[in-house]
């Protein structure tokens, strides 16, 4: 009952060993009997009488049986002056074995029985018919003196006549020990927390924090405690093994008929070993509501305990909410406002779960991606994790980047509607019915890939987090912000902590991207989106993709079953599947079928392409840099021989800065190394070429490589930036910008520019892309209104320069598109 970091109650210390050879035998033994029926009490009594407990404890000392109840323990155990060995005992009931697995099924539910908790009549029958379906279990024993050492504050209260706190601590430790014993029989995937809210509300440190909040708010401490209790019961996931079994059986067929799950499990054995010491936090990419089901199924098959999945309160509707809570979902309010009590409850619950080595999972992008690529991370929950590490509530936490990539998604229509200003439909019973109905169509593979785990303590420290500095003495979540302003040392510490968390989040995002595979649909849409509203024959699509496939192989990029794109027959199947999904349209009335993006489906097509677009960003930047170098080379030059590629490098770094809110770029030196590697792929001999002709030589190699990427990969992002830049330039620099209104204006004007062919694809008209363009403008100081004539004139000039730069980029991307072999071939035919 002396628990380790994986248990759920009491203080952490080394586990006690059972008395054995060389150890003094206990003078007496106390069996804490956890029984729910007379049958279970009889079984335990008979087992003890037959010497079962003596064999387990290694002692023939007399045994006293006490119910596992706080009142009984307070009365009969807490005040004892001897030092008995305390052993928790329970009967474990097992479901019948079906296909080699013991789990509850809907058949059991129809019979109105839970095989893990049979009623007393069923228990009596099982003793005669199926005796193999019950076990008498003992948890890790501990001497009474060890339990007191483990709970010093509760033991001190007992000495003043308050036995209940110590008795509750003993109950929690016994329950934890029995749960661990059960998992040794039924497997780690059934690891569930017990008595969580009770233990947190008994924590002296947490109670002191609530008292501090009450003092700061001049509130009644009892009212603050009541609010904390309500918040905890709202948060705590009441996991149920019965519900987990049934929910898995109900949902697995829904998704199994839709996707073929392809998971790389090669690193999971090592991850499971690490999980014996550290809690794991799985941070997946978020593309669909089905993500949690897919990942949960993969982890369950590999015997991981269920994750505590952090979800938004918008999904807590009936019946999903009550079911999800019993399968490990923690519903968190979207906004805390100034509720210091709720913030304290969330922070304490996070620290509690991590300190007890319960695994967690959340989607750190803050919501599903609407463009298909990874969104910028949100830092709120990572801040709670970092706080637990800084406070030494946990030795370390391992963050596991997870990529979940779908060949096809059946919910893309709604996502596309939201991108052009449509209102998201609220989750509810109608939404659930539509969701289940949409999963009835086959959608190919879903790829689940696990990145290298990151040590939170190591990475935070590497990024400058002070970690072991003395803790702050005022509330961490002070609402007025004045404390940090009046204390430069505190302000500097908080800034270092903030930057460290941001860099850690960046590393997680890079880890997700690094294992995200390129799918057949990503490449098929990449091809069709880059030919400017033209239809292609099957042979043209195949010819366009052939050099791209070679490039992927040469770089050894992670990929799905891309071999299907090399043969016309299997490529036709891929395109036909996209046609069934209403992303691609096929015209069959001519000499041969031709394929193009279906009218109105450009955003859906871009979603598939964008799942892999990060693998081609550096190539696209290289192309634009080379075009800039060639342009500079054409300008009048001084007498000394210049290197035109210098202008290309300058342009590449400018592009990196311009796209920093859309993609995750490494530090400047690593980025330069990556671009150099791209250059060597294009032209291995570029360094030895004459400086004056380097740019033109590399450009020739680029065009002869068989494909150009800039227009396929970056045009939509720059077009969206152009819309925002021009709308900003048209506004009064002295008037504050309302972001919501500006995005709505950009959607309307973007549609007009599309009709005027100033934009090249409907995918540019996206609230998501306009949002990141606004972040870029804000980062450059273009949103804050100017005060005074000179400042307003300066802001107007800078806004216009921003727009002019994007017009130059639009022209340069047009050059890249014209140089693309697929577009040149089209022009030659004309």
C-alpha cells in the first residue's frame, strides 16, 4: 500500500517489500477487506482460513479482518499501538473468455449483468459453474508505521483526535494497491484512477492555495472550497472499465468500415517501457473528430492504459458527454475568465494526473485544422504541464508527437464551408447522427505515426526555463498583472518561462510534421491544383507526378502507398475515388477521360494537398530565391564579379520570415543547411560553377528536373496575404482595426478578386489563411493605429510596401508556374 508514482493516492515513496527470508515476521496482520457482497466476504474469509494470506504475507501471525471503510479503519486500526502488517484484499471477477480475450460485450449488457461486477446471485452460480472466473487478490502490503510516515499531516491530525483524514488516506492507498494488483491480471489498458477528487480535496497544499485565493478575493473560504469541489467534479473523468469495453465495441465497427488503420508500432514497446517510469502526453495532429478513437484503438491494441483526453466542453452533450467522461475524457471550459478557483482546480488536476503517471492526450492546435496543414499551437495546457514540472510535482513528462493522416475525410464539406465564413454547426444529437452516417463510406487508409518522445524537463531547460529557481510567492495566475510589472526579476523569469513553453510547442509541431506521411490523395490534388483550371489526362497526371515521386524517394520522405501513382491503372482508381468524394470531376465524353478539380471543391482538394505541403516548402522557397537571383543578375552590375545567388539567399530568408505563421521553420543556420541540401539535390555541382552564371545554371536545372513547386505550394498563402495587405492599405491608418470585420471584408473582396482573376484559386479565400496573414501584419506593426500625422503617414507607407512586396511575389510565382513542365507542355500544344 506504499504507492509509487503510478498510483493514485498518498505520498510517493519506495514500495515496501513483503516479509521474506531474513526479514522479521510481523507480529500481527490486518486484512483490509474490500467486499461488495456476502459471497465475496465468505470467499475472502475461506481463503484466509485456508492459509492464503499467510502464504502471501509470509507470516503465520493472527489475522484481523477489517472492512475497507474509513469509519472502520478510524475505529479499529488508526489508533493501534502495535505495528501490524496491513494487507488489502479483494475478489476479482473476470468476464468469460471470448476469442482469447476477456472483455464485457453487449450480450452481457442484454442479460442485465456486468461480468466484472456480478450480483450476489450470479456470484454464487459462478462459484460452482466457472470457478476460474474469480481470483482473490492482495495489494502491496505496508506496516502501519509506514502508512503513518507516508501521510505525516494526516497522522498528526490523528494525534489531535481527528482520525478520519488518516483513515481516508489508508483507504486510498489500499484501493490503489488493489487496482495495481488487478492490472497485473487484466492488463495496463484497464488502468483507471480512483478517488481523485477526494484526494485532491484532502491535499493540505491545495487547501492552503484555496485559502490564499479566498483571502485575495475577500471571499468566504467555505464558498471557495465549494466552488473548487464543483469544478473538480466537473473535470474529473470517472473512468469505467465496463463503459470502455462497450464503447470500444460500439465505435470500432463504425470506423473499421471507413478506414484501414496503418500504424507504425515499432517504437511503442520502448515507449511502453518509458511509461513505467514517466507519464506520457500524446499530442496528435487534429484533422477529424475521429482522431481520438483511432489513436485510442491503436494504443489499446498495444496494451497502453487509456489516456485522459482533454476536450472542449462543447462535446459534453448527452449522450456523448456522460459516455466520454467514463472512457477518460476531461471536459474543460473554453474560457476561464478571471475564475482563479477554476484555474487552480485545473492546474492541480493536471499536476495530480502527471504525478500519478496517468497518460494524457490533447490536441494542442486548439481545434481541427481547416486547411489540412498543422495549425499554430496553443500554449494553455502546456503551461499547466510546465508548472507541474517546475514545482517538482513530477520527475519528468515525455511528450509524444503523433501524426494522424487520412487519405480521405468524409467531413470536409463542413470544414470548407467554415473557411469561407460559414457558421460551424453546434455539436449535438443531430451532429452525432450525421457524423455516424458519414462514416459509412470507405475512405482508404488512416496513417498513425509516433514521433520521438521529448523530455519536458530537458527541453524546457534547454530553452532557458529557470525550472529550479525559487517559486513565486504570489498566485501564479494573478489577474491584475501588476506584480510582475513591479518586480523585474519576476517579469524576466516569466518571460523566460513563456519563451521556453513556446519553443517546446514548436518542437512538438516539428516532431509531428517529421513523421507525417505523404498520401496518394495529397499528391493527386497537388498535381491537379497546380495546372490552373485545366483538365489532365491520366497519362499527363502520371507524367507530372513521376519526377515528384522520384524526388520523394531521393529524400526518403515518409509516405503511404505511393506506388499506386506510378501505374495508370492504379492511378485511375485513386482519381476515381476522389471523384466519388466529389473532389475531382471526370469528363468521359471525348477521346479519353480527363480529370480536374471539381467546381467548388478547391478547398477540399487543398486540405488533402496541405497534409503533405510542409515537405515541399523548402523546395518552393529555393525556386523563388533562384528566380530572385536571376532577376538581380539581369540588373546592371558593378565591375567586380558578384555572386547572384547572394540575392537568392536574401530572398529565401525574407520568405522564411513572411511564412513564419504558416509553417514551422528551424533556426536560421539549420534553415540555410536545409536549403543547401535542396540546392545540391537540384545541382550537385553548383558550387563549382562560375559565380556570374550560377543563378541561371541552377534555374535551368530546376526546370529540367521535371517539376516546379512554388505555385503549387505557396501561391494560396501569398494570395491570401495580398488580399489582407491591400485591404489594410485601403484603410485609414489612424483607425483601429477590428479583426473580425477585416476577415469578413477579405472574404468578400477575395471572391471579387477571384472573379477578376487577380487570385488564382478559391483556396486563397479562406478565413484560416486570412487569420495567419493578419498575425503577420500584426507582427510587422501594421494593425495598431497610428497617432499623429507623421506616424499615420509612415504607417500608410509601410502598409503599401507590404502590399507591393506581395504583388512582386505574385508575379514571381507566376514565373515559376510558367516554367513548370506541365504548364509549358500545355502552352506548346496551343
